[in-house]
């Protein structure tokens, strides 16, 4: 319930997060309801997927009765503000087969010749419990107005961040108009695009007005891939219209790299996400508690996914990953160099298992140097090159650096153009150095 979430806010704040994003909070459809692990039929006591929105109790402007009331939700938003936390809402413009819109506005949906309504597909996925809106309807103006009003309804309740579900399956012209209209009334509203699709489609969504976008970070699994991807995002035309948000997992995606993986891999992925990008997030308890069992269908999906069942966690539990997340979020809050994505510069190493990158804020007062060990099983060592020009070491001046690892508080003094590092993933898979010129 929302009251339960209120009681968990101190824990979220303690870990250093400033946004808590909830899946859809609306009534869940009863027709064609999905069961455990995306089973086509649900048992009598199974909750269904929150993304199958709407039933006789209401639709996109209603609250699932088991979560609480509208007043409870508003109280949660206000309570979260006391901890400097925003409550973000999932915005999924789609309907369950028993959503009130279907009776009230049948013209907003696509119907088959036999009189049945078409369910949603996002190949290769099929959503028998979800009906897509037909944006090509002759009544498109009223449909657009209604969807804009849904957003503004929640904005007026205190929501200012929306994670938009599958925006690439709706017309870009609609998003451009809707985002513009909402931001006329609430300029600070943030729209995060959850679109794992072709690059030019993700680019078009950025150009249409989305504030941030999900990325391919989750599928970049070695030094070359990651360096090339970050260079594309930060050093090409992408930097003009696309603000990346890095997620090591999502409710839909347990990447193969984390299936069966141990703590080393989870720590590596979250520390990379948090230092490569100024914006990052995790699908919370599944990641923090290192759930690593994939579905038996061979896809990048969680076994016993929370999308289809109610799960309970021991919120008093802390582990190595809890500590890592708490530390990196504190470091990010204290260092403006990590609050920018586009200032990243990769530097050379003599070991392909080591990836080195430096971030410096515009006035040069904060310089952060990260060195990552990609090998989650073995200690890796090698030499890394000092980026003299980037750190303000003028020509002819000798290297004299103090680097302090903010994870371990260890301090090293470097006097050479190339310096030795060694990273044991059982301890920390990354150095996060604060750099000082002496």
C-alpha cells in the first residue's frame, strides 16, 4: 500500500536516491488477466499485470483500491518531498479489455471483422491482457485531449516525473504535442522514454521532446562496446537531443550477463551506470537483492517476475550491494563532475580488461577518474595513462598527482605518465579517484 511505501521512504533516502518510480497504480483488468510468469490465464487470487490498466472500478485516473486512495497517494508524494524524493509515475497509454474507455469510446480502438478487439503486440512479445489505443481513429482530437488530461490530472496531484511505457508504439506527433502542452502548464515536468528500439526511433523520441531516454547500456558488455557507445552518445549529434538514463535492469529485462551472476557482477554494473551517466536507475529490490534467475523461456526475463505476482522483501536486510549503492550515490551528490554525462573522456590502458575514464566539471574544480575491471572473476592489473591536458598539466610540467579512492579512502601519489593499478573484483571492481594536482 501507499502507507507501506511511506514507511520505506527513510530507507530509500538512506541509500541516496532522489526518485522513487512506481509501476502503474491503477485498477488492473480482469478480462484476459495474466498469471504467474506471464501465463495466459490467471488463478483466482493472482493480481495480474499493473500494465493492463482499467476495470469496472476505473481507468487511468483511478487508483487500485488495494493500494489506497487518491488522498493516500497525494500524502505519499508530500511525505516523500520531506526526504527530497520525487515519486515518479509509470505512464502507460494502453488499456485492459475491460477498461471503461472501451465502452465509452469504442471508436478509440481497433476492431477485427468478427467484432473482437485487437490485443497489443510489440514483437516478439504478445499482450493478450492489453488493448492498444488506435491513434488513427477519426476521433483522434478527443483521444489526444483525453490523454493529455490524464497527464495533467497526475501533475496536479504532485507528480512531475513520468516514465513513459513504450512511447515508440504511439505517433511521434502526439508526443510532441502532448509534452509541449503539459510543459506549458508545468514546465518542470520530466518525461523519461522507455523505448528499447532502433536508434533512429530513439533519436526521434528525443527530438519530439522527451527529457531522457533509456539506452543500450544494459547490452554493452565489454570495454570496446561501452567506449564506442558512450562516445556516440556524448561526442556526436546525439548529445544535442538525447539525455541518456542508464539502467542495469528493468522489470522487463534481466540481462544474460546477470543471470546466475554473483555480487561482483551486480556491483560492477551499478557502479558503471552511476559513474558513466549522470542519470541512472535500478529496478529496486530485484537488483539490490541480486535476483539472478531467468525465466525458463530463454528470454531476458525474471523468473517469478513481480509484473505478475505480489512479492514481499525483508527490508531490514543489507548486503554488499546495498553498501555499494549507498556509497556511490553519496559520491555523486558530492561531486559535480559526476552530475554531467557529456564531460566523459576515455583514457588509454595497456589491458583490455581495464577501462579508464575521467570527468572534469567546467571550471576544473572537480576531477574524477574511474578505472574499471571488466573481469568479475579475477584480479586484473595494468598501467593507465594520465590525461595531462584534460587535468591541466601543461606541456613540460612533470606529473604530480594525488589520487584518493573514495570507495576505500586509499591515497596514491603518481609521478609518471603511466601508472600501475590493480583491481580485485571481490573487493571493489572500480577505482573512483578524486584527483588533485600537486
